[in-house]
């Protein structure tokens, strides 16, 4: 019997997933979580074989959970709407055993779980090409600046937070816009988020 914990912040989808997987004779859903923190608690509590989770969840994301379960016997499967290069790269670095998309048929999910239990990794075909795409062009410091911009901070506040001069921050912003090939801070944040490049 393959024991499963599911983490998904959309309650209806969580219930539907649990029902679908419970219909399989060799599966048992032992826990349902609505955020990443709950997922970790349930994994430690029930010691399941597999934890299936969404990426974008409150408190802790699915990628945060995967990173924390990296050295645990529980296998981790990301089930998400987002086929994003940055997410996929971070998931691979976290050692996830599967990265599947929500629009896949449910029987495909069941088969993928069985395959993962044999020790293999399963990635949605759409993601394979992404593995060879270049990652973020920004330096760590530029990403830090962009992250603060995404939180609504202006040049002066960013300068104070990072102990830089206003002019240095403006230079970073200019470099960010140039590298991302956009003409505004809002577009820069949006592009970076869509790629799934933010590490936080």
C-alpha cells in the first residue's frame, strides 16, 4: 500500500485529488494539508511514502517543503499549474521525485506515483526542454533589489535596507531592466515571477 499526503491550498481540488487517489486499490491518502507547514507536520506524523504538493501555497511553498524533505525517505511530487523554468530548476535542486502538471489525466498521476515508487523520477514532458533553457541573468544582488521592488519598496528604502547609496540602487535597477529587456520596474517583477526565478 502506497501511503500519501496531499498538500493543496484549494480545498475543492484537495478533496477531488484525495478522492481520485483513494479509488486506486494500492493507494491510501493518510493526510491532507492546505499549506506547506501543515504538509511538513503530516509527513513527520504519518511517515508517508509520497507527499504530493502544489507549489504556490500559504505559509510555506511546495518548493520550501521539498527542500526540507530532501533527506527524508518520503518521496516528493510537485503537482502544479506552472510549467516555469525557475520553479522546475529549483524543484530539481531540491531533489523532487516528480514534477507534474495539473492538466494531466488522473490515471497519469496514479501511474507516475507508481513509477516514482520504483525509484525513478517523472517530469512532465513540457518541462524537459526548460531544463536546457538559461536561468536568471541577474546577479544575487540584482535579484535582491528586484525582490525589494516586488515588495513595493522605492529607491530610498531599498538603499537603506541594503546599505547602498541611492545612485547604486538606480544603477542596479537600470542593469535589471536592461538584462530582462523590459522598460519598467513593474514589467521586470512580472517577468521574473512568470519565469519562477524568485528564490524567496
